[in-house]
């Protein structure tokens, strides 16, 4: 049996799955055959992924968070900031 794929994504981490998600959102690419391979079966969340973007992105509903306060605790300085009063977002 011959297996043909239009795209092969190596790795099922957040970068690979983000690419897969974007491929699936594109109507011109939804009919393409995609293979995702990873050498390790993931059973737990062992990584975090951070990024900055201007405006709302496709992952906004699951990645947006707002903190009410910020705390800094270096060895010689301590400061507690309220994000509403300091306009930090």
C-alpha cells in the first residue's frame, strides 16, 4: 500500500499542532492529507509555550489571561502593584 501525504509535520508539540490547526482552518488546504509524527507519545504537559502578537489571534480564547496584581521579590526589593491602578495589562 502506497501512502501519500501533502504535508508531513514532524513533532506534535505546540509548534507542530499550531501549524496543523492553521492548515485545517484554511479552506483550500482542508482537503489535503496531513501526517503528524512524533517519536514520543505524550501523556502529560511537560512544556509551556509563550508568544507575543499584536491584536487577537486564533488562540485568543484559550491563551488570554489578565492578572489583577503583580508582585516582585528580588533579594533587596519588594513591590506589590495593582494592575488596575498602574494601567498594566
